[in-house]
């Protein structure tokens, strides 16, 4: 039979070990999440209604379109496209809180049957069914997304960005100003598809 003080010591040590293991796990998870946020995070700045309207106008969004908003925030672009243009839409955002807000806003607007919001990494998202892709990200993220847009989107699909372009390698075909903001438009061309194929061949 073990002395009482020995049993208590063992129990205490086990408890301390469990706490240390838990803290280590939480710490590792937090570091991984922090790294993900550093790599992909875009400060959440809601797009003004007038800019949303201009983005939808410049892309000529209609009831026949599927719109993907990458970095969708509270869902306002997707929801406006559905409510006012009759389009279907998908919003993708890294932040679960924003996705929860977007789903609540879609329910309030009565467009739940037309839209979907998902937590996801933009660079691991399949948006190949999109007719229109909207963005309000950052310049380096736009540039990093560019080959993915060229590869996944069909010729004739439209890409619209609020405030930031796609770098000198892909100049916009049209720009519009609204309330001091710039909206950029691109259309996927056969040349874009060829550029992706050539880049892929070089990488092999």
C-alpha cells in the first residue's frame, strides 16, 4: 500500500502534466492559426453600398450568373446580387464570425435559397462554376490569386476588384470611380488560359 503523501504527489504530478500538455496543444494551435492569419488575413472593411452596386454594374451581373465573392465578409455583395439582380452566389471567408453574420444577413434578406456562405481558404477554393468573381482583398493576394483565376474560370467570366488591381501583368480592361474608390474589371480570355498552360509546362 502506497503512503498517502506519495499518492497525492503522483496525482498532483499527473494533473500538472495534463495541464502542461493542454497548454502546449493550445499554444501550438494558436501559433498555427496566427500563421494562417498572417498569410491570408485581410482587414475587414465593409464595402460601401454604392461600391457594391458599381461592382455589380461593371460586371453586368444578372439572374443568369453565379457570383463568387472571395473574402466575402458579412456577405453584402453576394446578398445584393441575389436580392437585386436575381443571381446565385457563394461567399468564401476565412473568418467563421463573418460567415455567421453573412448567413444571418441572407436569412434576413430572404435570399437563403440563392446564396451559400462557407468558411474556407481562398487558395483551396474551387470557383470554376463562377460567371463573376468579386474581390476586396490586398494587392499581393490579388496577384497570388491571378493564376488560379486564369486556370479555373471559363473564357468570358468576369473578375471585379475593389481598390486593388492584379499587377502590371494583367491590366484591367475597364475602371470606374465611385465615392473616391476604384473598381476594376477583367474578362478571362483564351490568352489567360494559354499563359497558365505555358507556366505549368515550364514548371514540369
